[in-house]
C-alpha cells in the first residue's frame, strides 16, 4: 500500500477528546483485557493487537511479548508495531522513547489515535482476541514504567504501611529580657527562670527540626544563669 486514508488526525480532532474511561472500556471489551490504567498500554502489546485486528496476518503478531515487564522488552514490541505500520502503509510516527516510559499523557494520545483509526478501518468481522494471542494476557504494570502484576479478581491488594509522620513541635520562645538585667532583675536568677530554661532545653533536645546552633544558644544561656546563682 502507498498509504491508508484516514491516518492523520489534527490536534483539534474529536478523537482527542475521548476520555480515558471510554478508552479503557473499549480495550477491555473488544480485546478481553483487564486494564485499569492507560499507562499499562505503554508495553506496546495491545497496540499491536489493534493493528492485527484491522489487518490480520500482515505481520508477525506471534512475536509480540505479552508478558513484557521492562522497557527494553517494550521496545521490541514497538519494533513489531512499526513494522506493521510500514507493511500496511500507515504513515504514523511512533515516539517510542515517550511511549515506553508508560506515562499517562503520551499513551492517552496514542490510544485516542488508534481507536479512531480502528473505527475508520475495522471491517466489522468477528475477531478472537484471546485466541490470536494464544491465550496470553498482559503483565499489568503499575504505570510510570513500574513493574507489578494486577491483583487477581476478589483479592484485595495488601495495604501499604507507612511510618508515622513526626509532628513538628513549635519552637520554644526565649524568656523576654528584663530592662535591668538580661536574665532577670537584681543580678540573680530565680528558680522559676532556671526551670523555664531547663524545660526549653529539654524540648529542644526532643525536637529534631531545631538546628544544633539554636540548641547550643539555650544551653549557653542556662550555663550563664547557673553561674550567676
């Protein structure tokens, strides 16, 4: 073929307004999948199957890696997809570097494009998606190129345990200075002043958010008061 009509859709085309929920429902229904994230399509395997449905037998669909877990395996799937495009005269550039990172935006645009392409060129014949891929299913990655299998039906995912976040304590305020003496009137320090500063020092020792210099300031202040007694 010299080129298949209807492969280029402008940036304002209605296809780019199709929501991710509609896209996921279409892929899951038509191709017997259990996708829950658009990012899971970044492995390239499902894109290959869409083209296999439109142009069956035109490329080596059996070489697609359905259990791909890593980006170098995804690249192999995109090589197969690109070969399928070339054989069927599809003038579509694939940004493999972006798609294999399995990010939402890049793969959403690819999904929107390939769904419209399918809707234009699909002949309506029955297609055995599971049979064509030999009963294989995707390795359902977590997205963002992270590996992780999808939980089985009826099995709840294990809760994520996170360490408790320490509550930041308010900084202790220094005792206001007296007009006659920095540490209190009359050249001596009261027991209440000493107790107050000791409490502030103890609080600072337990507060990891206070800098060492600030703790040292209060320690030196306490030592000066003790020397004045």
